[in-house]
C-alpha cells in the first residue's frame, strides 16, 4: 500500500513538473499577476485586479515594453529595481522569503506526523483494552427472536450515520 | 433622539458591567437575590442597544448631519435603501451593528434557556455580557456614533460609491451574523470550562448555533465574492485580500470543528481538540476584526479610521490568555478515553480532514501576517498576494476535496479493505473514466489547467460517492418499506436530516470547487478600444459596440452607459450595458459591469474608458462556470436548512442521552 502511495506521489510530481512550464498565456497577464498596482491611493491590489487610472496607464506602459522586446522577467526586475521588492505580488523564493512558502507545508507535514502518532496511540490503547472487556458474546447460531428483529428494525430506522 | 441614543449606550455599558459583576458574585457567594437582579441585565442591555440603533437609523433617515457619522456616510440624495445600510458603512456604525447583533443573540440565548441548563447558561451569559461590555466601552469612549459636529453642514459627504450596491445591504449583515454567532458556542465552551461541566452538553446546546453561524459566515464569504465580482469590475471574485482572509479563516476552522465534533458526539473522544477549535474560531473572528480596524495591514476593505488596533489586540490577548489557561487547568477533566479500532476508519479520515482544513487556515494566516513578520525581520513589508495563496492553498484544497469524497463513505471504527473496495470501486471507476475523457477532450497545457483537471476529476469522484450513498439508502428504504423511489428518498433525508443535509452541503462545496476550477483555468479576456459600430470577438461571441449614452440620475450621480449587441453564431443573444458612474466629489468613477450569466460561462463586460467621440475602451471577460459557485451557495443553504431543521427523532435520541448522562437540566426544574 505504501509503495502504491509513493508511486502515485512520484507520478503526480512528474505530471505537474511536465505540465507546469508549458504556460503560453498572455505575457501581459503574467506581468499583471506578478506585480502590484502602484497607485497613489495604495489600493493594495494586484495589477490584474485593479481598475484605477494608474493601473490602466501601467498596463499600457508594460505592453509597450513587451512590444519593444523585453521579457516578462526583465520587466519584473526593472520594476523591482525602481520600486523595491514590495512591488512584487508574492514573496520571492529565496532567502528569508522562502519561509513564506515552506512554512505552511512544513506545518502540515509536522501535523500529519502528529496525527499519525495520535492514531497509532489510540489504536494501541484499544488493542490493550480489548481482552479486558470479557462480555459474553452472542451465539451466532441462536435464532433471532421476532421481538429482537422488530427492535433492530426500529433502531435501523432511527440510525443516523 | 441623538441624546437618547447616546444615553442608551451609557446605560447599556453600566448595565452590562453590573450584569457581569452581579452574575459572578451571585455564583461565588450563592446569592439568589443578586442572581435574580443580574439575570435581567441581558434584556436591559439589548433594549438599550436597540434604542441607540434606532436613534442612529433615524438620524440617517432625516439627514441629521449634526452627527459626524451621518455626515461622513450619507447625503441628501442617497437612496433610502442605502441610508439603511449606511448604518454599517463606517467603523462606528459597524461596531454598533455588531453590538446590536451580539446582544440580540444574547437575548435569544437568555429566553431559550430561561428554565433550563442552569449550570451553564449564567456563565455563558457572563461571557457574552463581557464581550458586549468591550464593544460598549469602544462605542462610549472611542468610536461614539453620536459624536456631534458643532456647526452642522448642509449636506453630507455621501456613501462610498462602491458601497452603493444592493449587496451592501446583504453581505455585511450576513457576515456579521456569522462572526457574532460564534460568540454563542464560544461562550458556552468557556462556561463549560469554568464550571467544569465538560461532558458534551455544551456541544449539544450549541450545535444549531454553530451550524447557523457557520452557514451565515459561509454565505457572508460567498456574498462578498459575488459583490466583488459585480462591483469591483476586475472580472474576479476572490482576491485573497487580508480582510477576505480574515473572514475565510474562522469559516475554515469552524468547518474543522463541525466535523471533529461528530467524533466527540459519537465516540466521546477529542474533547481538548474540539474545545480548542471552537475557541480558536472565536479568536479568529476577533483577529479578523483586528485586521479590519487596526490599519496594520493594507487592504481595500479596511475602515478609513482604522485606529482601534490596540483595543482589539489587547482584547485578543486577554481572550487567548483566558482560553489557554482554562484549557490547561482543565486538561485532566478533558482527557477522554481515546481508542480507535483501526487506522482505516472514519475517525481517522476526519482527523486528516481537520489537518488539511487547519493547514489551509494556517497557510492563509501565515500569508496574511507574513508582511508584518517580514517587516520585523528584514525591515521590508513584503506583499503577499493571490499568486502565493493560489500556489499554496490550491494543492491543499485538492486534498481536502478528495477527503470530502472519502470521509463519509468509510465506516466508523473500522473499515476493511473489502469494505473500501466495495464502497470506492464505482466512484473511482467513474472518476477515472471521466478523467480519461477530459484528458482527451482538453489536454491541460499549464499549471492552472492541470490543477483544474485534477479538481474536475475529484469533483466527479465526490459527486459519485454522494449520489451512490443516496441511491443505496433510497433503494434500501424503497425495498424495506415498499415506497416509491421518490417517497423513499424523501423519508431517507427526513429521517436523517443531519447526515443527508451534510451530504447536500458537500454537493454545494463540489459545485464551488468546480466553479473555481473552471473559471480559474479556462477563462480569457480581451481589452480593446472601439468606435461606435465596430465589433470585438471573444471565442464564439461577437460584440458590436452600438452607442454611448449619458444619464443624469440625480444632482450627484451621472451614468455613462455603453450599449453592445452580443451575437453568438450570427444570432443576437443579448444586449450588454456596462456603465461608468460618476459621483460628485469622488475622484474615481465607478464601473458597473454587465454580465450575461449561463451555467456554462459568464460574458462579463466592463466599460473601462471612453472618449469625447464616444469611442470606448472595453474589457471583456469570458469566465467559465462562475455561476456554479453561486449555485453552490444556494445548495449549501438548502443543505444547512435540512441539517438544522427540527428533528423529532433526534430530539428523542438526545433526550434519552440527556436522561442517561444527567447533565444539564436545571436544579430548579428538578
């Protein structure tokens, strides 16, 4: 089972890895997604989400830069040089900023490990407690009375989950 | 009336303070006289807050600009509809509105439990009164909505044009009903901790409150998304703005609670965990309020006068300290006999569901506060926008979607491989066949499309599991009771409202996932400057720009309306009329988009700009499956209604359990 799960994970990673770089969407949209609007009101919106006059002008400027042959990466670098790192819509994946990306997944992995340990402990607890119960188990050969059958039906009717 | 409103707030403050002290002293000293006296305070506080609210509403209605708040958020030309909603348009009024809802909930709890649950209710009321007290302190001493202007101006500044939308009347109250609603389970949880009544009576008492609050918070989030979609004019519905995140986090944590609490109800396990989750949900609602009102984090939603950060930070700190100390001190009492038969069980799937939900909540929290962390560490306030959340939360969300399908089908206690094969063979097969078909029909070409592909396959898997569950139940009932399939389906749902209501909610969630997957990956847009008579093409739609007209609606508002004929396969199918609205005294005009919405896709038109020769810049979005998101909202609403519908059978079962546990009936009754 574990091997099957690992195979699935590897396949999924390969699948995502192959598919990821194939993006041929509009370069302007990529730029709009990568950068924040820099309007005076400090609207705090990603450029692609902003509708103010400044954002319209910025889009037109970016289109000109793209037409002049600059790549998305070059324009982004140019903007960071001009306005600083805060112009980016997401943290970079280097240095301290990497913690932004890694921490949520690390937390889930640690949590997953914790859940696994908790479940194991609960299962061990159950196994340890099982022999102590010693209740008389019903004889499977014993015929079910009509009274019991009716009660069972009532219980089944009431059964919630 | 203003004086009366101001006075009512003061009386409410004094009464709430008296109520808190009275209840506590009565409990400590076993003083019946004090208890009887304090017992009237929730109703008095509520009455005073109602009077203050009516006073403020009246000031809006009669254009009383002697009140600074009315002047700042209204004017003479404002529609009555928006005058009503201006009440919560700014910080002061929204705090009063919050207090109004909180005290209203408190009064309902009071009357609901007057003659029962005496062990918990007085303490729960103390908690609610204390929270009310905090808001009343703010209203009386920091953000008084009845603050006067010495020389009242002739007219007001007017409501922000973005708020002049009918969703303004629906979205904030819905969200607040959710936010404030979680005060009730929080108060009962604290009451249980204080009184050491740590069986699951507090959970049963607040089950419906939690479900209803969850429902309102869920709807509040979705209504907010719908509003953003229609009003902000950028073609999207969710921007992962810090304030959106603040409303999203408690919803996710509450969802985790709603699932894990089932394990406590059925197996008497996870008491510490459930207690922590409900406390955390409330803490996150206050954190959200802190974000909105602190000015610490930049957002389009934050209030202009975001100066209450320190108050809310202090309040948040006090709540966290109290919650942590109480849980720590009651830990021995909260320990339950945690035993599990097998790793393969519904219990463990619920635990993983909790892990994933909390993972999403944590990722969102981390992204929201990372700018502050980054500023503290590096001195640079990094921006964390949608690309971060989409890359982090989407994969986690897909795991959650898979668990929605897996969880309800695994047996409680122990699932065998044979059982799993039996339950999952058909859904997995259907999903695989669908996946292969989809792969052949539309090969994913970028990361977004890959994620969407996985999402669609999982949606089909989850829907299959749910449909099969309904089918199995219906056929069994039909066979056992000789009912028609429709009758059997009806009685199946009717007899297990909680279970099947939950499944219906899951269907709504699947619709939302499908809507997000479709719109995020397969949408497209164009932006073009056109003259009258020219056409634009987007996929199989042709849009002919026909004319531009101007309408002076009132002295303060002018509308520029573009008209476009929309053709599909040569046939005129719709006339689009996007607008730009100009408000006197506002620098930026407001775009009013026009949307042709079908189950398949939304044609979304924005009038971005226009020139004197009537030529216009138009932005056209084609957003596939967005309507599925709103449909999902209605399905969730229906599912929740089914779940919370009074259940005679459940009431009987509960009564039997209560008799056995001898838990919460009041000594007076006994």
